[in-house]
C-alpha cells in the first residue's frame, strides 16, 4: 500500500487508473466507468479534496497502476499501515524538492 497525501499525487494516480471522485452514502470514494456504487454521484476534485481535508482522510492505494484503494481516517492509516506506505521521511522529501528538482 502507498498513501497519497498530495492533491497532485491523487489526481495523477486517478488519471493512470481511469478513476474519478464520487460521493457515496459513507463519504467520498473513487469509481471507474461502469463500476459506480449504487447511490453514488460524480463530484468535482474541489469537493472531493474539501471532504478529504475536512475529515482528515488518507488515500491508500495498492500500487501506482492498480485501482485497489481505501479511503480511511489518517489516524487509522498510521495505526494499520507500515511506515513504508507513507513514503520517505520528511527530510528526504525536502532534499529531493530542494536539490534534485
């Protein structure tokens, strides 16, 4: 599993797997054409990320090109998922952003 924290990472992943955000009875989720859950409604990215940020949710995906995913509370993600799922430590990400780009 890999946790997608940024908006860009989530949109890039959704584009690769041909997914789009939907609103369901439980909250928000991703769907693909022909696989919409009953009672779901397509929503825009602004609404999707507004809900994700307001409810402190995390998007966990099986892999970069796999549609398997879960949207769960950030606290649950930290409790259930291994540290590798959250990517490199903050100082490595900062180094990459400052030096390698």
